């Protein structure tokens, strides 16, 4: 495939070798490959027609027309917007794990506590692993379950009855609105905006913190993560700074991906609800008090000085990344969910 596309003048994208592109004046054609599935898009219709004819001669491809369904994801186009959802995938999960007759939950996960999970081992661990694996794939279009999935994934080796109950709780939350998905507008806006947060010593078992970040491009969600930090943070400021470093790394990658579009809109606003972490990044004097922080965390300060990012404070109640680091009460969860750039093409159940 690579050799064939090179004949037509396509190039590998250095940040993602499954993505090919061809630039010609102000026109662009993009081609994404996943095993034997291909998505082609761009603003040069003639070049796209030539590409499809050429690939058909070489590989005998099947042209399915406009993009509607890809890798379990449904693409719904309405005037000026596009919604990417996994409604069918979610509905099949609900039936497979017999949650279709259960009441829907209002939040993905109940609050955590050290004694919230007992040691009654699950008889069929494979059943739990299958459910968590499917939830993990569903999180491609459901950022609101990212925290639940990363937490439940930690117990795949020896899950208990309460772990299974928590996983089914997440599935019952999905039942509330299985058609919810990512909302993309058609505005020619390449402004990136990022949020990062951390919950210090959140894990009741290991006392490690959880990092979370969320990135939007032109008001549409494009990247998010919820992940437990690899080491124990000695302070909340250190935990916040590690989270800040994680999103800065992601922003560095995205700016290379959109190099031609975002070069004129730097620095990228990065919002945190930790004044301590912001002061550490901005003021080198504070570094004397933070020698216990790993050197790679100072990557944030380097990118700040380079002009890649600008740091700004935001209230905890308006911190979008809060939804990626801990279970939230219903009202706060719904409030932050409304800011994530998600939408539903069907009314909730």
C-alpha cells in the first residue's frame, strides 16, 4: 500500500504512519488505513476519484460511498455538524450483558473508598475482562467513561464480585443514552484548547494520583486521557504538574500534526485549577522547592518558554478535565459533560 501510494505522490504522515496525505496548492487529500479498511477524505474531488480508480486497479477495492459506518463507529451528518457515535455497539453490549432490563444509572461510577471493593473473587474472570475490553473500545467516542474504564482495567488479573458490579454500573450509565457521541462542527477553526487536572493520591489501594486531560480543536473534542501516574506524588502540586506535563506532550504531537494550520495561533491556552503548578512552571525560583519532581516534568517550562503553551487558571467547578480523574456527583458530572463537545442523535432512554 505504501509503495503504491507513493507512485501517486502521497506521503506518510510522520506522526501517524497509518495516515497518508497529498498536498497540491491549497488542495489536500487524506487517506487513513486500518488493516484492510480505508477512509479517504479531502477537498480535491478529482484527485480522490483518480485515487480510487488507481487503488481499484491495484487491489480491487469496494467503494462504499459516503462514510456512514467505520470500525463499529457510526457517522451521522446533519447540517453544519457531524456526530460520531457507537450506538449499535453500545446497544449490543447492553443486551449481551443483560442490562437491557435494568434501570439506567446517572453517573459512570459510584464514589470510591478504600473498602469499597471486597475480596470475593469472581468465578468467571473472562466475563469481566470481556466487558471491560468492550467498554475500553466504546471510550473512543465516550470520553465520559474514560475514568471508569482506566480504573476497572486495573483489576483484570483478579477481579471480584464488586468489580463486576462496578463495571455493570458503567454499562447501566451507557444505557441512559447509548447514542451519545462526539460532536464535530464544520467551522474552519484550528484553535487548540487544553485542560488538565489531577486527583492527588486518588487510588485507595496504591495512593497514586490520576492524571486527566482533554483537548479541543475548534470547539470539537479530539484527544483525552485518564491514567494513573506511575509513581506516588509527594504533594498535590507535583501530581498536578505531572498531569500538566502529559498534556503538554500531547500538544507537542498535535502541533506537529497540524503544523501548517496551528503555527499562527500559538501559544495554546492550557487551563489548570492548580495555582501551585502554574507558579512552578512560570517561576524558576520555585524549582528549588521541587527537587523531588522528576526532570521530565520541567518539560512544561521549556514549552512555556518556547511559546507552545500559555498557562491559565480555571475554577475547579469549570475544570473539564475533572471528569477524567474521579467519580463526580450527578449534577457536576452533567455540568462538565455539557462542555465536552458530545451530543446525542436520539433522545436518552
